[in-house]
C-alpha cells in the first residue's frame, strides 16, 4: 500500500504542478508498455472506449465491469508509472467500481456525470472520494462533466454556466480536478480557470483543440486523448495493410516495439 500511496501522490502532484500533464491513453498491456517507454511520459491513462473496442464491445458501459477491470489490471502490471483509469459513469456503482480499480493498482480515475441530476452526480463523486480515503491514498478523481458533449442547441453561455456549476460541485465534493471534454475555446478555458483556479481543469486533445502550449499558459492541469490514440494506431495498421495488398511491405523505419 505504501507504493500505491506514493504513486497516487505522484499522480496528484503531476496535476497540481504548473506544467501541463500530457497523457496518451492506452487500451492494453502492449500499448501501455510502448507509451511508458517514451522519454517524458509521466503517467498512464486508460481509455474505456478503446478497451471496450479491443474486446469487441461498444462504448458506454457495455463491457462487463470485471472484464474492464481485468484489462486495467494488465495495464498496471505492464508499467512502472502511475495509472489512472477511465471508469465511465461507474458501471452502476461508482464507489464499488473505484474500489475494484484501486485493488488492481489504479491511483486515479475519470468518472462521467452523463448530465444526470446534479445531486446524483455529486453523490457518485463523493462515493469515489470516500473509497480513496478508506484505502489511505490521495486518489486522483478526474470528475467529468458532459455539459459540452451534450450541449445540443442550448445557448453557449448556458452550457458554460452549467459546466462551471457542476465542476464546482465536484471540486467541493473532494475531486481534485474536473474534466470537460468537447470543443472548448480559450475563452471557455479562461472562464473555467477563473471559476475554479489554475490546475483544476483537464481537457481532451482533438483536431482543432487549443494548442498545448497555450493550455499550459492558461492554467490547464492535464490533457489526454481518449480513443484518438487507438484510432491513430489503427490508421497505421490500415495503411500498412493497404501497402501490403498493393505489393508493398513494411515501412523503411520499421522497428520492433514490444
């Protein structure tokens, strides 16, 4: 448990440091090893969408929770770095799912609110925070609000205010950081940082996102890449297949990675 506590503290420190924490999400032991071996990688994040896809399931808690936890366990064993796991919305019991994740060596997690009633979403955050406290570790809960993802045709100012209210409630409930995936502008980031303080906001990197250097300047704590890293890997595999079908071969810069 001492090592787990140390890893949790390291992960928390990486979020509170002024430098932007950059996480490339993984989905199995092989991808975890490859990412871990890159100089400058400081922690490992799983992607629930990618784990589900690799095992033949649709995203959205369709994969059995114990199968997801087993995949995460194998990722933890494949790296010496702190691991934060994407627990979606908690698979029906956020606290119990977090406990299972901690039991396999996870020291942080994403938890989606799916725009459920705020009191229900806060209760889920509190349950995970309590599990971390019971385990004796500073568990790094990245409490996610889907306000931007589920904005629909609502006025932007209303969506932003909703995200700020929800994030504030999650921080008050003990989450150290708040995740706002979706199309977020510099002005939005400034509004979040003004409301919550620096090193409290985490974002997803996507085509057209605010540049990483600018995120760091604005006080963002962390950026991750969700299922996009798996998509990049699968694109490379598809491109290789296309070349081989056309009588080509392995690329000239090919190297064995695992």
